[in-house]
């Protein structure tokens, strides 16, 4: 499922990134890679706030729809 519709307060695993190479490199620098774990804190308005490696990150809705996750 896309990250934008993922449930809150649930451990998730990144399955696939459907982005171009430049955006993929940027997400890798932020710690979002395949098989990494994250948790959605808030999904309101135009952004998704999630916890990745003990840090909080706000993602735009368009990017969050291109990150596919699965529940652990």
C-alpha cells in the first residue's frame, strides 16, 4: 500500500520506491530504502509525518504516494 494511506502507529517496511534516480538518491540519504522500517505518526493535510531511525521526517503527499509499504 502507498505510505499516504498507511495506518498510524504501526511498524511498516518499505517494499518499493516508484521514483526517478535523483529522488531515489535523496530518499536514500534520508534513510528510506527498501526493507527499512518506519512508522507513520500523522497523516493530515498535505504531508505525512513518519519516524525513521529515531528521527521524524515530513514527506509531501506526492512523494508519499510513490513509497510502497507493508505491515510487519
